[in-house]
C-alpha cells in the first residue's frame, strides 16, 4: 500500500493591514454630551495609521452605548472597560494595550483638528531628539467663548526645549495634556506609567520625569479645541491639583538638585497665580507672602507682589 499523500494546506493569507504608527489613548467617564464629537475628531484625522484606545472608566450615563456604536463602525477603535477608579489608572490601562511606538493623548470632551496627528507625526519624524511634543490649543469656555492661544506660551515654546524644561521645573505646566504625542520608548524609560500618587497633575509629574531624559517641544499652531466646562477636572479639582504640582516639583528637585533662588522665586509666583486662577484668595495671599519672603530685598519682588495683591482683590477675570 502506498503512503498516504499529505493534504496540501492553503498558504496563510498575509495580514496587509499596516501596524498603527500612533496609539491614541482617550479615557472616558460620563461625558455623553461630548464624547461622540471627540471620538469622531480622531477617526476623521487626515493621518490614518493609528489605533484609538478608548478607556471607559465605569461610565454610568449613555457614554458606553455611544462608544459601542462608534466602535462597530470603525475597526481602528478599541474599547477597554473597567470599574471607575479615576483618570490616572484608566490611562495606565489604556497604555497597557497600546501597540504603537508613538502615543497621543486625547480627552473625551475636546476636539482634535483634522491635521493634528499628521502634523505631530511629521514633526517627530524629523526631530529625533524630541521625545514629547505638544501643540497650541484654542480654549472653549462653557458660555461658548473661544480664547486664542496665549502669546506668552507661544513665545515660551519658541525659545526651545531648555526653556520648556526650566518652566516645568518651576511649576508651570506649559504643555496641555490632551495635546501631546510622545515616544513610547522614552515614556517607558521614565517609568512607563502615570503615577496615581499625583492624580489631578499626573501629566505634569510625568513630564518632569521625561524632561530628565529627552527634549520637549510644542507646535505653535492650534490643533485642539480644549473645552472648559463645570464638570471638567480643571473646574472641579483645581484646588487639589495645586498641592499635587507642589509635591511633584519638590520630588523633581530631589532628583535633579534644588534650583537657585531665582527659579524658586518663579515657583512660588507660579503657585500664587494658580491659587488665584481657582478663586482661592486665601491660598493666593499665602503664596504671595512666600514670594516676598523668598527675595525680600528685591524691589522687583515687591512690585510683583503689589500687582498680585491687586489681582487677588479684584478677583479672576473669567
């Protein structure tokens, strides 16, 4: 009897789907009013080779149903579902399943302009020394007012990575979290996670760690509509974030070394300004006093403190 002839199996069909160049990570918690617009602004990007990882952090409104409908129509969108524990752990869960060498952040209540991913990807391709890239943004207030990018920020970014790193070390988070794109390898080298101990300023603390390993830059073109509304973290947990910023800066100084008196002065000025921005007059006055005690013999310090006191008495302009 002749040997049995093996059955020829068809050759496997190669997967021609290109691997994603960018993983966009978007945490979602009870944002049914905004989330569809946010997701669509990513799915409609001119740059196509990405995956959108949406982390549903235990939403109890209609957000989950909206996400399911959108994901069913576009295979680039993946949903990670988890109990609600907050944005920091949600981000870490999203990053754990991200596969691309570049990570972009997006919030569920913002709008990315159509060319955002394309322009950030192109910049990082031509600037290998930059590990984290932000961009300018237009602020959209709850009453519909649109605020253009701050000229002071545009001027700061134009001075380059050294100035950006110095501003971060002085407590000024000059890079908005939902605008960033970073290299996964640099993020992993800096710890590979957002630290839950710094919730409400987890991005700022992470940028400080990454600033010790890489250059950072920001595109001056507004590529994001950044929404401020009564339910946003900025509006609901602003007071808490100030203390988190203070702790993050002191932890950074412990690694790098405490800066000179000029940098410490700017740090206390930044804290005073932050307290004022969240309508905390008592905190703004305390921080202003710390400014005075840092360099009490400088006329410029007294001049700044006088202007700060006038602002505190008048109250925020928004």
